[in-house]
C-alpha cells in the first residue's frame, strides 16, 4: 500500500471518529457511505484489530481505536502545520516588523541591509529601535533582534542564530602615536592614555586578551565613553589608544585615520546573534529577514 493510501485511511478514520457515524463522515468528506465503510474496514484489516464497536444505534471507539486515534490526529496536525509553514514561506513579506538593534553596530552594519530589504518588499513596514540595553523580545513584542554578546542558555521560546565573533584590535591616531610613541609590549601599552567603553550601569569594559597573553590593566583612562562611534571620534582626535571592533573602524583604518598597534594582541570579542520569538519564525517577514541578515552579516 502506498503512503498516500495510508494517509487517506487515517483521514477517513479520524473523520468517522469525530463525526460519530459513517453517514456524517461521508457527508463531510463528500464520499458515499460505502466508500467510508470500506476504507475503515481495510484499515482494520491491515492493523489486525477492530477500531470501532458497532451497534445498530451507536458507533464508539474501541480501546485500541482510541489509542490509534490519538496517534492519527497528531500525524494529521503535523501535516497541517507543515503545509501552513510552507504556504507562509511562499507569501510576500508584509505588515509591521518590529526590529531592535545595538546602537552603533545596528546603524553602521545592520540598517543598510534592512533598508535594502524594505525596498525589495514595499508592503513591509519596519519599526526599528536602537538600544544597547537588554531587551526582552517576548515582553516587548520584538519580531527580530540583533545581539552583541549572547547567553549560554537561550529561552526555549526564543530562536537564535550565531553570526560569529567580532575581532578586536588596539588602535590610535597617527598624530597621537607620533607624540607618545608606538607601544610594542603589553607593559608599554598600560602606560599609554586609553579611551575605554563605559557601560550603562557605570562600570567600564576591560580590555580583552587571548588566553596565551599576559593580561594587563589599562593605564590611567583618558576618557570613558558609552558609545562606540563616539569612542572612534575620540581616538581619531588623538585622545589615546582604544580596543575596538574591526567592524567599527574598518573605514578609518583604510583611510589611515587610525593605525592598528600591537597586532599580535588582536583577539576575538563578543559573539553576534540574531534572535526572534519562535512563535513568529514561520512568518514570511521574519523568516526572510533572518535569512537576509544571516547572509549579509555572518563573519568569516
């Protein structure tokens, strides 16, 4: 017997169980009573057991029939859900799309991708917010978020995809290095003025080093700034040395406005993630944007 015939038998059996009679099931399925009765009889013959207790006045599931009914309904529900997902993926992304992005990374790296995505799908209405604080996707109704720095265990209700880790380098402006000298060791680095990142809670982010490098604390901080782009401006103005992600300063390095120092101390930084509510991942607007951002932002 083919898989298609098996599925027809399952659907007919469930329809009879739900309707409570062969006649009612036949009407719902647009079949004859005889066709429905023969389908159930073939199913019982294949299984080698009775699924219904039949009398002249009633039709009831046997114990085995009740067990089999539970299995069949789950199979048919899974098939329906799969068809729904596929149909949704064929639909054009449209409607409101709530997106939350890290402030600097979002503006410089993610927003251009979203603008191109919105141009491709004119029925879409993106609502983009920029924040570096923790955002609860489920509580705040976010469809998709980009995160720098994730968590070891994600909630079961949140889907996520890793985009790779950022690369951190030490850098400074050429005029600063001309005045203060170029550090060649971690000890010399600690003696330089430094521009550090200030977190929202008032603490300061430490420098990151690979495990095989002796860690040193930053020297006297020249400035503490709570925004990545503002840090770039301060370092470009000659205020000191900073450890910054390459995605933030690639253009400045290419133009010679900043110079990488101590290249052997370059290291991996925080991990980048896409995150979304699993309850919305089958929506065309969410599914399509996840794929487009993954293709554009995944780090090598």
